[in-house]
């Protein structure tokens, strides 16, 4: 049977016109972004059957694969726009294991032969008219799970999207892929948008997040970090109550290791908008870095209880649980990986888990799941180098660490020092470097420098750096014990005392977690 086009759908009090791409409730227009409208039409076309994640990927994003979380966030935004309660749905229901479906009976009106599918029609318009062809009605919401922001962009009631807005929209699509090359493309598009309109709030907002994403996830440099912060501060100056602007600032400060400032900005962003789930999840990560595992988990699950979602929530939950030795750790690792297969940050954290438990072969197997350019990303090369050190493949490790650039410099310096060449190590431990580090609250950098100092035989310096890291929140005793450079120090009486301190801190966090019935149930869910 030839499928016929439906020009109007009616669901309860909703009227949906596919020709004008409008949605109305009792004659009042509900303005939806393009992706949300297409998701709604995809549900209408399939009703009463559910739509799978794979079908959403092809129909809405025109891609073979989009993560479960990306689809879930889009459905959450659609529900919000429609005023739908996921716990008591009027329009969209979740079908466990199958996707999403319409809640209720759909009436189809004004059938006539369908010339093209929604997807083909949109492709045809784009091919004919280029970037200026897409239509939009009302307020457009952009979301990026990697960067943790939601930006509201107002446009005219009808008419073609401006070139600037279309570039921002396309840049968001690129950022949503969470890959290094696509992030660079997004930055290029956003700079083009700002060349057209230097004052565009939305383009500057998205560029701030894109630059911070490049800096934190894809090995960007200091210039990206400082530009991201400058953009965010300018946006706050213009709109002091913008939750998104404060999120951008928090993310940019976090990329610079300014943890306390970052936490304050992110908490304020969440206070301004309790539905800004990515800001809350980013704040939870800062708590995790500071060793405040109970607070990190409380915040993550608070967001989940209110229907929010963030790309890295599952892996951050797994990190906190692993540190306290919780038996649900592996299940949350699996959740993170199933929601984001091949995602570089998820794979990196799971590889680190293998390394801290003395499984370098498993770490390499995990890292082998990276795709495309991510296979040679600096952070992946650095972790592969670390795994090869553990396996005793020193020359292979050196090659990988050299390819990792600055991310591999500490392990390279330590390897050189163990071999009798302390040139690189002495440079990293120079007093001028220590002065620069005093304002950096990141405990991780101190762990790396402690390994360099220990490799040089400077055990007291190494102990001092490790103690500083623990003071700042480092709680990963397993990583210290598996370090190829800290074995002597960690087996000494002072090393054992330091480990005992970490264990006591973790025990306190574990008891806080287990003492919360609500949190324990959420972890087990």
C-alpha cells in the first residue's frame, strides 16, 4: 500500500500542521525548534507503535547513530514545550526497551498523496536553498550534553532563519557529535556567524562552550580557555540572570582548573534555572574532584529525579562509586558505555579504571573502541602509553607519549629520570613551575609531578606533592599503588600513612552514601 501524506494530526487538545510546521493547543501556538517538531511528527506517523532510538536517529537527525541520551534530551525538551508530565503523560509515553510512543489516540486529517517524506523534503529544501532555507517559529532551544548548556534564542514569529542563526544551529549539530574534528568545524561556523553579527548573544554563547569543550576534551590550548571565559563574562555583563551565561563561565573556569570559582558559577546557574541539568552535573563533577563523593552523587541523582539528563552523568556516578568500592560500579560503567558507545571521555575513564586495578591489557582493549580521529587523540595516546609502561613495553610507551604532546610530558620525564636522564624532570620541577602551580587547585597535576619527583629519587618532594593532592581532594589510592613510579614511596611508612588517610576519608564518604536510603535506592535502580 502506498503511504499517504497526513497534513494535520490531532492528539487530544493538540493540533499539528505539517505544512506550516506549527503546533497549537486550543488555538494557542506552541513554538518548537526544528528537531523537536520532527521528533513529534515522527511519533505521530508511527502511532500507535513506538519509535526506537534507531528510527529517531534516521528520521530526526539524519544519522545512522544518535545516543540514547541525545534522544532522551530531545524528548524531554519536547515534553517541556508541550507541558507534558513524563510520570503522567498526556502526549508522549516511554516504552521500556522500545523507545517512545504517543500517549492516546491520534486523528489523521486531510490525507493526500505524499510527494516526499519529512526527511527528504527537508533535505531537498536544504539542497536547493542552502543555509537560508530552514524555517523556524518562535523560541529555539539548543542543547549540548558535552558542554552542558541550554541556550534560548528568540526569532521572529515566522520566516526564514537568519544566516547567523542557521550557522549557530549547524554548529550545535556538530558539537552534539562530541568529536574533535566536528568541534573544530563548529568553532569555524561560529566565528563565521560572529563575522556576520559580532553582537549575536547566541553565537557568542555557543562559541564559549565550544572553546571550553575543545580545551577540556580535545586538547585545546590556553588561548581557547581565556577566550571562552572572556565571552562568558561579557554575556553575564549583558544578562546577569542568564543561567546559560553562568554555565558558560563555570565551564570555562573549570577548563582552567579554577575549581572553586567554577563550582560557584555552576551552582548559581543551577539556582537561576533548576532545569539546567548539565550545570548541576558539571557542579557534581567539581565535587567529585574535591573528594566530596556524597555531595557529587546527591546532586547527580537530584537532577535525575527531576527528569534532567547529562551526557557524563553515568560515568561520573561510576567514578564516585568506584572510589568507595561500591558493587554497582561496573553496572554504571556499562550504562555509560551503552548510552555513549565509542565516546572518548567515557572510554578514557573506563580505561583508567582498568589501569588503577592493574589491568593494562583491558585498558588497551577499551581504548581500541575509539573511532576515527579519536584513535590518535592526545588523551588516548597518553593512556595507551601509560598502559604500555605497565606492560613493560617502554619504547612503545615512549612513542605514544611523544605523540600525546603535553599530556605525555610527565610520564616521559619520569621514564627519562628512571633511565638516568633527569633533564625533562628537573624542568618540570623547577621552582618557577611550583609558583605557577600554587594557584591551581587541581590535585591531578600534583600526582603527576609527584611521580616525576619520585622517579628522580626525590621522595620527600614526591610525598609533599602527594599530600597537597590529598588535601585538595584526591581520593584514588588504587591509582597511587599501581603507579610505576611511586612503588617505593607508597611502600614506605609515610606512604602507608598517606594511604590510610585516604582510606579513612573514603570510609566517611561511603557511610554517608549508605546512610541515605533514597540515594542507595537510586544507585541500585
